[in-house]
């Protein structure tokens, strides 16, 4: 999976570095158990209107998008053991390494483009 901020013409998640939490269990567990989230990586949580960081060991940035892939809510540097607000208009949330939003100047109303095609040589 690859995610670009088309408003800023910047990559948020590099091709082959993104994952999709397809099942309810995968969305519940998210990044729990990982030691870190590498730069250029990300986790897409489809159908998610709120996230939690219980059991995590590091802060993350979270982006909520609407049905048009416009950013409706941002949470920079949400620390472990927190719960985000419930974002009514969200159709999903993208979890990113902490400081990604600042480094890319990603803001409310920016539009994201998701490419869910597997990376070359990657699994389908």
C-alpha cells in the first residue's frame, strides 16, 4: 500500500511499507506489540472512527479521512495509553510514525490518495 498527500504532492506511506488492517481483530490490535513504526510506513484502518494506543510503546500520528479521502481530523503525536475522539465523518484512519504530519505539513482538508496495489514482487 502507498499513500500520498496529493494536496502537498508528498508521500506519507511509501510503496510496500503500508499495511491494511482488514479484519476486526487486526483493527483492534493495530500496532500493539511493535517496538516502533519506521519512517515511510503506515497502517490503514478501514471503517475506523476512533483509535486507541493501549499497549503501545511509542507515539504515533493519526489521520482520519472522509469518503472523499479528505482529512477530517488529525492527531499528532498521540502517546501510548490514550483514546482518540470519535470522528463521525471518518471512513477510516491512517496511523503514521510520530512527526510525519509535521514533517510533511499535512493539514485538515488535504486530500489523500491510497494505492492498495501490492508492491512489485510483493504478496497479493
